[in-house]
C-alpha cells in the first residue's frame, strides 16, 4: 500500500508573525496545510494520507478538514511527536495499527509548509521508493556552500557540483525505515533529525528525486511573503 | 490547491504561474498526453501579428489533450477515468446552432490558458470519457473532432451527388478528413491534392493524389475540402473554384493570417457554396471518440502520429516544439511536468 504522511507537528516559533503554527497561516483563500493536503489528495495512488499534528492543534486540524470539505475517508490525523522523526514514527505506528505490516508498503513524508510541491514530484517519489526503497527530493545547489566549524573561519568549500539542497517529500519502504530507526540508540535519535540521514548513516542508499526551486518551505516571514507573491496575493507586512 | 500553469510569456519564453484552484467546483484532470497544433507553434515562434501576441500572451498553449480524472466531488466521473478535454466554452447557443460559433465563446489556448498545466479544472460537460484507446491517439481527439464537424456540416449542406470529393492539402488535417471521408462515403472517389510528394505518399488509402502543379486539365469533382491555409489558401481556393462542378460545395478549413482574394465571378456563375469551418463542439468530440475506437482508423492515424520524448520540465517544452517544427505531421508527447 502507499501512504502519504504530511508533517505538521511544529508549533511555529520561527515566524513571529502569529501565534498560530505557520502551516495554518492563510495562503490565498486557504491555510497553507490545506493546499498541501489537497495536492496529496489529487494522487489516487495514496491509499490513505496521514497528517501528524501537534496535540494542541489536533482539534483545530480536524475542524479545518471539516470546514474545507476535504475527503475525510482518505485522511487520518495523528499526534505529532517532539521532533520530525518522532512525528513520522507516530504516523508509521498508526499505519501499522490500521493496516498491519507489509514489507512493500511505502510512505511519502512531506512538510505541511511546502504547498508548492507538484504532482510530478509526488509521483516520482512513489516510483523511486517502490523501486529503490528510499528517496529524497533535492535540487542542485546554486549558492556556494561554505563549511565552518568554529563559526569564524572557513574550513572547506565543497565542490558545488556535488552539492544539493534537500527538500521534501522523502519517501521510504516503511519496513526499512522502521527497522533502521529502532536500531538507533537514544543519542543517535536526538542527532539524526532527518529520516534520510538515518538511512545514510546505516549505509542504505537513498535515491535522488529532482525537486523544483518553487517547492519552497515556508519557514520565515520572507518565505511567507514570497509564497504570497507567487500566488498573486497581497503583500504581507 | 495551488496549481502550476506553464505560460508562454513571449515567443520561445515560458514562465510558471501559480494560482489557486477550487477543487469543489469542477472536475480536476491531470493531463497525460498532449499534441501540438499549428496554432500553438505559431504562438511559440511568434509568427502571429505583434498586436495579437500582445493581447493574448501570457497564455498556456495546447488545446489537444487527454488526461485522467483525479478528483470529482460531483461523482459523475471516477478517479482514474480517462477523458478527452474540450477547450471550447460556448456562451448562448440557440437551438440548431453549433456551439463552436457562439458569440463570446471562450477557447482555451486562444486568449485563455490552454492545457499546459499541472491540473486542469473543467465542468463535467467539457469532458468526454473514453477507454480502449491508446493515450497517444486519444490526445488528437480535438483534431479529429474538427474534421468530424466539417464533414457533418458538409453532409447537411452539400447536394446529394458525391461521386468525387477532393481534399486540398497534404498535412495532418487533410489526412484526417480523407480518412473520415473514406469511411463515411464508401462509394465516393476521394482525391487529394498537395504540394509535397513525400507527404502525399502517406495518403495510400485514397483513390488518387495529385501535385498542385500537375493537375490534369480535365480534373472535375463534386465537392471539395480546403485544408491548406496560410499563403497557400489563395491558390487552393482558386484551383477548387476552377475545377469543381457547378453547384458544388467547398468546405474551407485552412487558417490564413492575411485576407484571401477569391474568384467571386466563378462562384456566382457556377452557383457554388463556400462554407467556413472552425473548431468543433461536444457532439463532434463524442463522434471522434467513437471513430477512434475503429481499428482501421486507429492504424491509419498511427502513420501520422509521431511521439516526442516526455515533457518533464520547461526545457523539454522547448525541445518538443523544436521537434514539431521538423515533423511533417502530428507531434504528441507525454505530459509529466
């Protein structure tokens, strides 16, 4: 089976423009997360789409699903975790409760605050996860990446040709990710906040899927302004 | 949901427009295959009048496409169902009138965004479902429907003597018209007149083909379809008027940017009927889908359909237009952007 996992566990401390988590801010006529969920709903290959939401906002999320008349049959809200991976694993645990285990099941995890994801990226993720077991959505780095260990001087400037910027979705065979995560000790779990990194440190290949520059993550006020401008909305001050 | 629309902003320049679409109001279709029409290529190359380009761009191109229903709140279509999309949005149509000529009608890819989008939202009556037709063929349905429309009108308007029917032009539209005439008028002799020997050789199923500069002096036919357009319109219409039998009907389908002088003296003297034909309506889309199920028709169409590589990004869009510019007949491609 193929599952979507929309990660909305955050409570939005970086934006400072609203007390509301950023995924619930309006973009055009709808909250950001509703745009993201709708894009996932357009993919018929998903058997179910799980939404990981911070406990304080679960009821709010359910109300939004009701308000925007989304297809409730295909959506399940679960409690988000303390960090990104914990939210993913809360979703995986729920999938295992709902559907038992199947070695070939895959999950496409995606940030709720990336509403500009395209159906092509989602389809490519599904295909890559089915074929390779794990994949990450990336775009080629355009800025030069500089590495500094002491925050004062440059230690290294890696060759940009080999540099990519990570986006989401990140997609996995559920059994693969589950086993790798359970193999981590608590210290590793606290450091490995990115699910693809768990695969990489355990020498499990992660296939690259080409993303889009427009697939931005709305994290800061500037991102939000850009997103508003992209959909032709009014400027936000 | 935020949708991506790939608009031509200037000739040979595309830009992505992001806009909200309401998934509740209409049926949401993911385009799967598209085919290029001469009109798209003229916009792409900037071969339209500057004032027209200024008025119509930015605009998404392509009005020939089939896709898959991904969402339909009304439940009229099933998710995954294949559909052909109708680009024509008629306004008021009086009983007995054709919807494609209605005043104020909208046509997608002519002043309004065409199908080069991530998703297309259309009212259910602008979709025609199909099955058992390869997507590469179903995508040219709009094109076939234009031919069906012209032949339907011809059948209603032309006198009943149809011993010889001539088709002027050696392009894709002539090919489709000739195919349809061969199926629908089994007793008629179908002749095709064109400029290019190689292209004419594709019309193996018709009774006779002639090069425009080698027309027999005694050539006579009852009716004609002009599918030439552009600078060739003048010569084609002139030849048709000269060779057609009195009281014949000439269906005009070729588009010309310039005004075309025609020999009205002979039109009057012979009592000819000239009928302009453009685009098509839903009824003809439905007929076209039925024709496309015909295996003979499908096989004949395959001869002129050339599949370019799938389009996954904007640079692929440029490649597919370059491919089409060198292609003698129809270019189709998978839309996977």
